[in-house]
C-alpha cells in the first residue's frame, strides 16, 4: 500500500512539474537569443588592441499560441491576427575589451508591441569565456533598450548556471544592483531585470541604479 501511495504521489508531482513548465513557456510571447563566440583568427596581429574580438549573434522569434476568445472577437472587428515569426537573425554585435566596437543589423525587431518575452544567453566554453560574458552583458543592456523603445516588456533573462555569478557581476558593471524584494515592499527603478539560471536553481532581481 505504501509503495502504491508513493507511486501515485510521484506521478502527481511529475504531472504538476510538467504543467508548471508548460505554463511558464506559455507566458513568453517571444524569445530573443544571444549567442557569443570568439571570431578567430581576426585582428590578432601583434600589439592589437581589438583582440580577442567577440561576436554576439542576436536572434528573435515569436510563436503565437492558440488564439484566445478575446483575440477571435477582435479579429471579427477588423484586428489583424498575430503572425508567428520563426527564428530570425536580428543583428551582430562586435565587442572587445569591455567595449562595443561594431554592429551589423539585418532585420527590424518586428515582434508585436505590448507582448512579453524572455532573453536567452548562450555563452560558449572557449578560453575567452570571461570576455564572452562581458560581451553578453553588454548585448543584453543594448537589447533591453531596444525592447523598451518597442514597448515589449521583458519577463526574464535566462543564462547558463555555470556563468550565472559572472553574468550578474557584468550587469553590475553596467549600473545594475542586486536587490531582495520583501513581501509588500515597493521598489522604484528606471529598469528592473529578473535573471534566472538554466538549469533552474538560481534567480536574482536587479534594479538599475539602486
């Protein structure tokens, strides 16, 4: 009897976790992915001040979920339906020694204004890992401004667990400060970021200038 009960509890827990994961995924209307990579060989001549050169590749996508009853009613009144956007290259950012030194944009950020989403940061395991983390932090700040101008609220930033602490430190260099939100406490900040790890286990709230 005990084994049967434990088995039922295990199944219920697994089902709850699966539903929770689906619910969390459903909250993101769009996803922006930032991949960092060292450009080799490039500008690596003796005494070069731009070596290593890091390229941050930035992609966006919008997956429209099942149309809600409200959306259906709006479409009947003439509203345009949402269009799913496959993963699309947005721009390349080039950086070296804590500075952005170049940018090449390929598309406009055509995600629907007013929708919420997440940024996923993927950092390679090269010998220039810290430089890549610096580049990723700078790219996140620039993309955050793009999202703000396009009225696209950012729900969270997802970063690899083994790079979590270094990434937090990089955001601190850009003026963000870690905060602990107490129940019932109101925080005032020009910008707030919620950073979480992948795999799960770490989470940090940061405010700009606080």
